[in-house]
C-alpha cells in the first residue's frame, strides 16, 4: 500500500519514491509508488499534477485503494525524483479550506452543504436550502472573519471518545481524519489543507442561484483566484467604460441609457419597415394576385409584406435571400379556399432541401438558395393547378 505523504505534510513539494507497478487507466499509463505526496481526486478536490522523473503526471486518481499517477508518457519501475505542481496544489488548498469555512458559515445560518466542486476558475457548493433562505453576504462575512483571525488548522485522525466529542458538521464517508478549526468547524476530510486559516487569504461569494427543488448553488473563489477575478473584472469594466465613453463608476447608468436609445431606434426602425412593407404590398398587389416575387430586403421584410398582402385580401408567395440562405413566406386571407399555404411550402422546401412549417393561411421556411426560382415556380403552379 502506498504511503500517503500529503496527509502528514501537505506542503511537501518534492520527494523520492519507487515505482512499484505501472497499470493503465483510460488508455494511459498509471504508476503506483511506494510513497507519494500526490493527492488523488476526491471530496470535490481534483487530483494533483507534476512530474515523476522525466514523465509528466497529468492527473492522480484512486482506484480500489491504489493511488494511480496518470502519465502523459511511459515510465519504468525503479526509483524516481517526484515533484508536484505546487502553485496548483496551494490553490487547491486555498479553495478547499475556504470551502470548509464557507460551508461552516452557511451551516450556522441553516443552509447545510450537500456537495462541493472545485473548478478550474471558480468553485461551487450546493446547499440544502431554498434560495430565499440563503444569506450569502452574511455567510461570506462570517467565513472571512475566520480567515482573518488566522486560526490554526488541525488535520489528523480522531478516534474513540476524542472523536465523539467533536461537533462534526457532517457524517464521515470513510476514514478517521477530521479537519478541525476550533470554535469554527470540524469536518471529516481526506483533502489537503493549510496550517492556518489566514493562508486562504479571502473568500468571495460570486453568485447564488436556485438549484433544483428547494436547493441552492453558491459560486465562490478564494485566495489568489479572487485577485485574478478582480483583475479580469477591472479589465472588462475598463473596456466597457471606454466603449461607452463613461467613467467606470458610471458604466451601469451609461449602459442603461444606451439600451433605452437602442430600443427607441428599434421601434423607429420597425415602424419604418412596416410602412415600407405596406407600400411594397400595395405595389405588388396592383400587379395581380397571387403575388409571386423575390424581395431584396431580407426575411423580416418579406414576412411583413406577405402579411400585409394577405390582410388586404391577396395571396403572396414571397422569397428573400439573407446570409446565404433562401427564405420563403407564403400567406393568404384567413380561411380562404384553395391549397393550404403549409402544403405549398412543403413542396417548395422539397426543392430547396430546407425546413419550415405553417398552417392553412401562413407558412414560412428556409433552405439552400440555388434553386429558389424553381421552388417559387413550383409553388405558383401548385396554387393555380392543385
């Protein structure tokens, strides 16, 4: 059985070990060592990465009690120098212990944690409480208070009466190891944690949302991730401020103003389109019914013209090409006799190899533009000669 060095010293960055066996995991070689500081994925914390001699460790997993160091290349049995990816490990220590402190805070506020995920960019915990009962701001404040008090973190095996005296936040899944911050939290855990809470740095709750029936999901980040996210947010805010010609503090107001102006322009544009469609409908209908035509202003315009012709008692078989795709819009007066527009469209789309649908009085669809003239001609013929 592999000696798990990370349990005694989560700060161990390099060590020497013997490769006892090389197995295969999901098509990749996976080494088993006599001793390891590599943490295998578990409890929401990803497996460590690093190197075994010249071989790159891309993941660490546990299967049947064996710690498997998944490699990018081959390795031979024997002694090797091992190195874990320390910046990544310490990041995981910050996120994982920050989660303990945040979950303890939520637990005190009546929202117990049911699961934890440590992602590449942010982390999440799922809470057994509806969103309306999740006080994220208060939990964040309580958790950061525990961080800034720089309390000692004890991570070891507890058994017997000593374990019975611990106010465990949750029942253990396996093993006797408990991570304890006196007066704050006691949680069974086999993960890697810092020696003091202050090393978490800070905890920022990013979002809380409903997650399933009667549950909530909280997204958060800790330590150096908070700094990176702050820089990202600052860059985004700066870019938005520059685009809006506003000070960063005034971006929200400027964006709201632009949205109102854009909505007003859309309404004006829609009104002009409707007016133009009405004029085009009058022009086309004067040529006789049915109106069979290709229009040059896109699908929305063709739809508006067809609907206007139908409202004025005519039948329209219209087409337009937009974005390299052909659009068909067929319309007639409500409850008019004759071949249903949906049936005509189906035949025409068969020529275009397209998709669409509709009912007796209105139908629309799109397809490849190469045979658009043939599709319109077929629809016009079927209308007159059903």
